[in-house]
C-alpha cells in the first residue's frame, strides 16, 4: 500500500541518512529525546528531512484500533522533539486509519496518502482560512435561501463534519449553490481538486456549463479513459457515475478533496457507492427527493439524522415566496388514440 501511494523507498533507520533530501519511509525510526528514545514503526520523511507522518503497524491478528493510542503517543513525542505535528496512520494490513488530530477524528481509509497530499495538508495548517471569512460571490448566488444553504454546509465542514446533504426543490438552484460552495472552499484553501458526479451525460454537461459560467478561473476536465497525465493538474473534474466507475482506480485514494454527488437520491447506492468509500474526501449530496429506505437511505449515506438534511428548501417555500421563485405545477390528463390502441393490444 505504501508503494501504491508513491513511497518507493522503505529503508531501515541506520541506512536512511544515506538518502538525505529524498522523500522516504523509514522503518524503526528512532526519535531521541532528553531522557529516552522511541522507535516508531514507520516514519514518513519529506525532502526537507521533516517527519510529516507516522505509521503504527499492528499484526494482522490484532485490530488496527490497537495502534491508535501508541500512534498518538509517538506523534506527541515527535512534536516535542521536532516542533512539528505529524499525521498519524495506524494499520493491521487489512484496515488502515488516518488521524489528522488537529482537524478531524480518525477515519478509515483504503490506503496511505502520497507525499503530495501530505504536503497539501501541511500547507492547509498554515494557510487554511475560516470559511466565515470568505464573502460569497453574488454573481454565483443572489437569493437568501441559497446563501443560507451554502453557509449551512460550510458550518458543517467547520465543525469537523465531512459530509453534507442539500435537499432543494427542482429549479431552485442546487447547482449554483454547489458552485458557490466550491468557490468558497477553493478561496479558503480547503480544497484543491473537485469531482462532480452526474447521473446522466446531459446533467454532466449542465454542470460543465455552470463551472464555465460561475467559476471561470478554475479549469475543468471531463474524466474519460483517455485522460492525459497533465490533465490531472486541473482543479475541476466532471464525470457520470458510470464513466467514473470505469476509471476510478486510475486515481489514488487521496486525489480529490471534495466530491459532489448530483441526483444523490438514486445513483449512489450499491454499485456506485464504491466511489464514496474509495476516495477519502469531503462529500456533498444534491437532491430534490431524498429517500429513506432501509437499503437506500440518502440521510444515512451522508451521515445525517432521519429526515434532517444539512439544508432543506421545499417546493412549497419556493411557490409561496413573494414574489414566487417557482409556479406550482398542475396535472393534465391526456391520452391519444395510439396509446389506447397499444394498451389494448398488450392486454
């Protein structure tokens, strides 16, 4: 798993100084304190000789959780000696956890972070801004409820939640709200790469048009099997759920910082849910009609209480607003001779 994350050099402590200046993972890393030394299972060293992360490794016969307390102890020790706080991994080979204890509780992940992602997290520690300090762009959203929806999501992220659910009536601007959230997170240095997932190609195209209109400074790329290496430097990625399932293993688990799931009431369960387990990222669900079935529950998927999304704006509210944002629909019954003829044939 370390090799898959780009850590190709795994050396023992007594040899590791031969590789000074090269990012590496060092086994049995010795941290010499004032009174005693500690031996850390694995230490992640960057090109400037900083210990940026540690791994407490346990036997496969033990639970990964058994390494949590020891990992914290070693992180405290490294911070005391080197005056910098490392990220904590602990694993038994089957289950792996990441603990960035300055910002989030520990969470299960599918592998290890790359040097690039760890360096971005270190950058965030110095430069990440309070989301409340960023003014929302009125060219993206200009309605009170839209601004409230954005602020609700940002508040969730500020309070260490990693998932949010927006339930808004069709036609009230879910996509624009999503664009505003992305714009704010980019400005505040909370994210670097975004994946926008759509249910169909037409909806993906609508999202791409919205990115061009509302976040023109952020280059975007559509994910296909022909993605070039240089394309992976772009900040915005769009895909249908189906096309992403064919390509997601081409990306490391830490590649995206935010995933937005459009039409999340019907497309993210069972088969497609693999995407949301594989990538370790902030996640936002967009829907007008959440579902609460036992095996397909939008609220549970985004870690919300039953019938309690992060933000809710109903069709009724949009219709009764003065002036109204939407006009209430009415049903019209109609049939044709051809339809009735075909139905009789089928019967």
